[in-house]
């Protein structure tokens, strides 16, 4: 296999370790930008994996710094990292906004050795910040103007929440659980992390996901005017809505089950969403 083929395979393997749903949603990518979307999401997966696998914050911080240097022109001599090579080969590298990259690395660094969040408002802001930078990078490589896609603001919150859930499952650390909600449920963070109080954990998750700002409590919105180039992102958002709405998501065990596999129903969800988009846009 040639180097580009190896780079592409590396990107797929990187993503599938952390986001099995991507293979379903990527099937709905606009063909002109599919390679760019793959490369960008491989990069997001690689940096997210650092946050999910933290055992030594110092080591994790150095890995994140390495990636920052790599995206700023190269972290070392010789051939670039396979993900960097695929970003360049696909044309995505030159389209990534510097501001989005800076904010992405800032948010990743905050999750390596995090300070506790005090309120649900703080959690919503953090989720939005995590998801917004990622969505902006994908919009950039697809030629989509985020300012004209009004649904992206809520989508960013959902994407950030799922990213935190994935990292929690790997780290066994619900650092993001707001102190306000922990106090309300009369449970400590250690109890949540250890799974000793599953009932309180479910109540805490319900208190978060029932907040109307997640956009999970209303009927599906009309997306007929959404940009067709954003089709994968829209399919992905609807899939996340489906996962987050599932009552089983309130249990850590079931969260892991829902986020670690896909089903024919997930494919059907994306197909139905894709049919509603106007290809003329």
C-alpha cells in the first residue's frame, strides 16, 4: 500500500477507536469533501483521545503541545504524522481556521487537568466551546458558513456533551458534573466516579439533559433550507440527539453501550435526515 493509502487507513483506525458512529455519518458526506472530513475528524479524534486517556497530566500536556507544534508547521524532522499528511493531501490543512485551532487546543488543555464546574450554565458554556471549534473546522473544509446555519449553535452543545461523556467513560472521571447538581442530589463526585450511587447518577444526568438548551425536548426542526454540504454534520447531530434522548443514556453503563456501537437504526436515522435536505443548496 502506498503512503497515502496508509495515511488514510491510519485516519480511519484513529477515528473508529473513539467514534464508531463516524463510519455511518461519513457515508453521507458530500463526495467532493469526504477526504477532508475524514482527515479533520482523525485530528479531532487524536487530540480528544489524549484528553480521554489522561493518567499523567504532564505527559498528556506534552502530547497536546506536540500536536499544536505539528499543526503549526511540523513537530520534528522527516515525514509528517499520517494525520497531518492526510490533512495536507486532501487540502484540509490550508482551510483550517487558526482561531478555531487555537480555541480547540485551549479547550483540550483545560480538560487535561480540569477545574470543577459549579453550575449547569458553566457546563453548557463548556460544551458549546468544545463543540463549536470542532464544527467550525469541519465547516471550513466543506465550504459552509457557520453563521448562516442557525442550528449549529445547539449542535455544538450536544457535540461537546458527547465528547465529555466519551472522555468520562475512558477516564472514569465525571469532573464536569456541576457542583450545583451534585449538591442537589446529595452525592459526591467520588461516588459518581466509582458508580456507587447509580440512582443519583441517573438523576444528575436527567437534570442535565432535560435542560431545554440542549434542544432534546422539542420535535425535530425543519432543516430543508440547510446547506447540503453540511449533510454529514446534520446527520451526525440528529444521531447525537437520538443517543442523548435515549433514557438509557442516564446510566454510565448504557452510555458506554450507546456510544460504542452503531445499529441499522442509526443508518436509517441518517438516511431519513439526508432525504430532507435540499441538494440545490
